[in-house]
C-alpha cells in the first residue's frame, strides 16, 4: 500500500563522511515521504535489540560498538510510500559493498561490509519492529499530506 513504511538509518560512518544529505535526497527525489527523523547516539541496549538476530555472530560486539560509541551519531528515519521496504533495500544495495551495484547507495559510496554507511529494514516484520524501537514515543512519527502526492502516486 502507499502507506507502507520502513526504517532507514545513516550509520556513524555515513554521518562522519557527510552523506546524510545525499541519502535523504535519494529518498526524497524518488518520491518517498519523510515521516520520522532523529539524530542520536543510540544506547547500547537499543543497538543490541535492533541487531538481535545477529547476536550470535562473531562481528556482533564490534557492530554494536561501531553503532554506539559516540564517535559520530546515527540519523534514524522513517520513510513512507509504495513498496518502500523492498525499494529501500534496492536503493541501499547489497549488504557487502563489494557486491553492491553502481547506482546504489552502498555501491556508490562505500567499500567494506563493516562500514556500509546505511541501514534499511528487510521485511514488513522488521520495519514494524524497528520503527517502534527507534520511534516509539508519541508523535515521533508524523502523519502529513504531501501536496505533491497526486503528481507522484496514482
Ligand atoms: P543489512 O544491513 O544489509 O540488513 P544484515 O542485517 O545481514 O545486513 O547485517 C547487519 C549489519 O551487520 C550489516 O549492515 C553490516 C554488519 N555485518 C553483516 N555481516 C557482516 C560480516 N560478515 N562482517 C562484518 N559485519 C557484518
Ligand atoms: Mg539487516
């Protein structure tokens, strides 16, 4: 549906490398609607819950430290629009940038799986979980009508 939502985050390396505007711009230009936005150093417990399905992996501790150590913050976003979960993943590119196509965010801006600059929900279930985890407070996700909508969605 056109009200589908996904959680997209610019990771600390993406913030440090000044790619926040570039990443927001790609979703804006595509026609998706920004309905949630925040800058934060995530608490360790939030990062652990966010990546809970990877908790047994050897890289888990390093992944949580990279996300939470405060050398740069994370920009968390909620984007809304048709097929935004699947299309967001396509716009990001493959998890490992050496397999990410040119034209994708990871394929254009990074080289290493451990510094792949951006996160996107991989399914309806993870989008729902991640949006409530990162934007659980009242009013943190904003319902609004874009005046462009009839020129973007039909
Ligand atoms: P994605 O971020 O594309 O959803 P994922 O959920 O499998 O990928 O993994 C989450 C993040 O964990 C990924 O963006 C980077 C890190 N990661 C995954 N596999 C890794 C590996 N083999 N070595 C180091 N970091 C890894
Ligand atoms: Mg994932």
